[in-house]
C-alpha cells in the first residue's frame, strides 16, 4: 500500500507537498517527455543520475532558505502531476516569485 504523501498546502483541485526522493524516477519521466523538453529549452533527455543530482541540488538550495520546491498532487487522487516552486524568497518583505514547472 502506497503511503499518503505529506501535503503542505491543500486547495480545491490540487495540493502541494515537499519534493520526495522516491519520486525521482517520476521526475525523470516528466523531464524526458519531449513536449516538456520543448518548453524547458533542454536540448536532450536527462539520465537518472542527472535528475538525482538535480534533486540533491534542489534540497541543498532549500537549506539556504531562498527557495522551496513542491510536488503538485491532484486533490482527489493524490497522484503527483507536476512540480512548482517559490524562489527569491524575501522573509523581511514577505515576497517570493512563483514558478510552475511542466515536469
């Protein structure tokens, strides 16, 4: 039985939770979809090792408290459907930039 993901923000249609190491194979599948590659301007497919290194870099960036990465889940099924992040976080001014990732 699959464990229910941790959900940090829950909306009517989607929920956001932390990125997860066990989802690296799914992230790799998304990033190797040619429609996604076209929108991200990535010239070639990525290996599992590259996606794993990217995940590790994302976790390290979160420790710097300037970015927070989320996995997007379908509200009803809790299936992961994408990733997004808040970047350029400014705690003093309470601002951040929102980015949506197609993968």
